C-alpha cells in the first residue's frame, strides 16, 4: 500500500536473506526444502532464484542430490 515503486530488497539483500535462511537448519530442514523445490518446479515461469536454491539446498543437504536430479529430469522432459 505504499508509494514505493522499486524492489523491497536489493539483490545483495535477497542473497544475504536466502543464505541466512539456509543457516537455520532446524527450520529449513531437508523435508522443508524438498517441499519448497517441488512447489517451485511446477511454477511457470520458474522462479528466478530456482537454480540458486537448488545449489544451496544440495550444499546444505547433500542427500538431496537424487531428489534434485529427479525434478531436473522432469523439467527437461517438460521443456
């Protein structure tokens, strides 16, 4: 409802906020990230930070590699 027309956060602030979230592993668990990635992958167009989120998710939880490969495979076949 404000007259502010620019983005609420700068790209650097968004990156910092995302990184801070990934550090909160008791909140952003592997299961939470799986659900978030599953929801992002069905959006058209894909969110701009989708691949960054994928990479950070794998970095935080290496066991997500198989899950990520599956959703990326679905994206490729979906084109």
